[in-house]
C-alpha cells in the first residue's frame, strides 16, 4: 500500500494504480464464438419469455 505523510504528520493511504494496457482486437475464432454465444442466449431468453407467457 502506498502511503504519504504531509508536513503535519497526517498519513494518507492510496490504492495502487493498475497497469494500463491496450486492448487487442478479437480474432476471427473469438468473433465467431461471440456470435454463437449471442445467438444461443437470444434463443434461451426467447424460450424463457415464451414459458413465462404460457404459464401466466
């Protein structure tokens, strides 16, 4: 933990700053997986809503 002391002796504690890094563009395989996961979640949520509508 980083701490500093000012001229009056008051101690201030600061959180460590994370190291910043640039994001990388997803590969073709990752993009395909994202599309498949999005389609699967859309179908799943449509089924949940259809079931909720049928039960009510």
